């Protein structure tokens, strides 16, 4: 059955533009294949601009403006005078795409946006790691209380399926441990160091290629991987961990000599995020580990990410794929929206 959704986008940076491009390109096939029709009625971004049009914004024009540096208000495609909270409170949204930058200390504006939307019964798809790492149990309860659906596939491995893989590819399997290379920047640096580059040179390259967070400390000190380990632990293993409770070591202590010694031993240093159940308690950690070719994560080089599930019925199952990028993370939001649509169809 075809259903039409009014969508609001908060955050129109790299990922916000990525999902807008994908939506624009796939509009026809989404309707034909899934019965998913949509209008993007509002976009709010402090840099790109904030506009609202209840009949739907012209996405091609909005994208063109974002690329050329024209503010959205100056395009004549919608009303000015809107902001993110007004969009949630007064925009008559069915689905909010929350794509503001991650803040792992406070949850940032994203946490406020999610609380505001879910408490109004607005379904949410987000790539923002802060709110999910810091407040998943609260946000899930809020969503359930108000009949809203909360999706966040893009918080771990961007559009490469992790939560959907667990839900639909591994139903009823018991998962006792999850290990992953979940940060592209550090994996890129360690891979480059294995090829003889210095840490500083490799980090500069990762920044230039756009893999690193705005402040790369979050990558190299392991905080980004920590957020993802906590999300995996709490969502998939049912934990209630706070990032402060999880031991975390980044890669800044790994020297070129360490990397080369490992190579001579036929091994590699990798930053491993791990979540597991021990004596009925969910635990997590992030630390560099020296691993050999027998490990499913050994072959994951460069900016590539992977997550390995240890299951009771299948043994180890590993998914490998991109963990960041405009379309890569944008696609996570699309898969979340289709999932929201599917769930809503079953409710009707
Ligand atoms: N800075 C992150 C990474 C981006 O390098 O993987 C995706 O969360």
C-alpha cells in the first residue's frame, strides 16, 4: 500500500546532502517498489539555512544551493523564519532525519531533537551517535510510549547493515560477543603505518580524505569507537552501559616500530571495539589488539570497517563494508525509512 510521508531534515552537511541526493534519485523507484512516497517539507541547518514548505521543498534546488553556498532562505523554495525546534513542533512531520554532529559528552542538540520528536510520536532516523550511545534506553522507552519508531542503522558502519542484519539475517540466534573495526580513520592510519608512513602523515591524509571527525581526537583516542561499542552492547546485547563505564584506549600509543614488529610476526595492530556477555553482565571495551590471519578482522584494511558476531548456531558471522561517507551514511537513513514504512504497514 502506498503511503506518503512528510520528512524533516535537521543537519544538511555531508550526510544530509547525501540522503537528499539519494531520495531525489530514487523517488520513483521507492514509490514503485515499496509504495513509499515522500515530501521533504523542512530543512534546518545553521550554516546552509532553514526553510519550510508544507507542499514539499524542491530537493534539486536545495542541493544546488548547499553546494554553491547560497542560503536556503534565499532560494524562494519555502518559508524562512524556521529553526530545528520549530520544524519538530510545528512542521507536521511524519519522519525526522536527525543528522547533526555527534557530541559524545552531552548528546548535543541531537538529544534534544530526538526527545522532542519522539515525545510527539514523530518517527526518527538518525546517524547521530551521541544520543544513542548516551540515552538509548530512555529514547527507546519514549518512542514506545508515544508509538514512534526510532532507527539508527547509520550510527555503526554507516549504511552497512548491522542492526538490520541482526534483526532480519540472524533472528533468534544468541549473540555472545560482538567484535569490530568500527572506526575508519584509525584503521586507515594503522594500515598506512604498516606501509611505512608516520602516524602524523597518515592522520593528515585521513583528515584530507574526510574520514576523521571534526576533532580527530575522537577517532585516535578511541572515543568514536567507544560510542559504537556502547551502542552495540546496549542495543544488541541488551546492556545499559554508559560510555564512562567502558575502558577505552586509542591508537596514539602505537609506534611505527610496534606496527613493523607485528608485521614481522605476520600480525597487524587493529583498534578493536568489543561487547560481550560475561556471567550475565554486558561488558564492552575498546583497545588496540595485535591479531593474526586466523581473525576475521585481520583482512580489514584502510578505511574499511567490519563487525563480527559470535553466535550460538552459526559460529562467527562477519559483515564488512564502508563505515562513513556522504552516500554511505545517507543510505543508512534510507534503509531506516523503508524499515519505518514496513513497520507502519504491519500496524495498519
Ligand atoms: N570518524 C568516523 C570514522 C566516521 O573514521 O569511522 C564514522 O563514524
